[in-house]
């Protein structure tokens, strides 16, 4: 018999009674919240349909496993700190200058497993951040951990932890993520703290974790943003095992604005 993943009782099945207090307390003690939540409906359905004991147990365990997966996904999303929540559901591959085969290869996430980096560079509004966020969301859905930063975030993190000499510990915590994203390099002036934070993170992640960056500038021009010695050391490590994708064309946001598709019509 196939056990449904939903525990809503079928039509004609009476409302499920509450679990006995001692059983509910035991489920709390064992930290089985999803079984505790769905057990009344599962048991009512099982009684009405005369399930075998193994089928009841299977249905309850399916609910617990599914609930834990949903909770873990929500936690990974929250910890990642994505800026907007964009996913590949809204992505238009044909609108990107990045070749379709390259987009497809990136979506496999095999490069993350190989600890390779990704650099997406090009003019503002050409989908760099959208692509990185969609890849990050895809990685989270695949069970990977993602950490999202801007250069300003890195500078603030460095200042906060330099006060008590815990910068190295903070970087180590970031490296718990499988994929580290640094967005919009070159959009704003780079402070000394942000430049140092970028170098420290890229250096610590080198050949250990995947780093993905978006930038208005090609990494070869990072010495326009930060001291040349620091830029050279950063780019050397970043590009050694990196895929470089360049975007081009007009700003998608501007095009949508001029076409009147960026807002809903006023009525």
C-alpha cells in the first residue's frame, strides 16, 4: 500500500482525537515534532482504512523526515542571508549573455563539489546578482550551505572582530559554508577594511571552499579598487580555479522600466 505524504484524513474519516498526554510528552522528549503534529490524523486514517502496523509506522516516519527536510531548508535559507529570494523559477536564460551550455553546467553545481570558483562580471543590470542568487538558492535546495556577503558586509565584519582579535575565528565560521558569495564588487568605493576582508576570505577559502563573486570590473582591474599588492594576491587565488562569465548588453532593469513592465499599471 502506498502511504500518502499528506496526513489530512479522507472524506468520511472522523476528526482525529488528540494524542494521550503521556504519548505526546514522550514524542516531545524524543524531539519528534512532526510525528507529534501529524500522528492524530495518521492514526485516525489508519484506523478507518485498517492499515497494517508497519504502514502506520512508515507514514509517521515519512512525515518526520519530510518535516525535518523542510525545517533544514528553511534554516539554510535564513543563514545564507540572500538579498531578495530570487530563484531560477524567474530566471530567463535566453536574456543572459552567458552561453546556455555554461548556464546549464553551472546549475549542476559540480564546480562547487570541486571547490572551484565563479566570477561573473559585466555592466550593472545584466543579471549578475540574479544569477548568483539563483545558484545560491539552488545550492541550498540541494542540501548545501551558502553564505552571502557584500564587500561592505566584509568590512563591517572585519572591524567588529578586530576589536577582540577574533577575525580568524570569524573567517573560519564563514568557511562552514560550501559556497561563499560576494556580490557587487566595484559598485561602491572599497574601504581598507573591505579590501582586507576580501583578501582574507579568498585566501582562507582557497582550494577549500567555492567562492562566487559578481563585479562590474574584471578581476584584472581590481587594483583600481584596492592596493595593488593586495589586489594581486586576491586575484591570484580567486582565479586559479575559477570559471569566468562575462555579461553584456543593456540593463534589464532599465529596459523594463522604459517598457513600463517594472510596475503594475495604476488604476
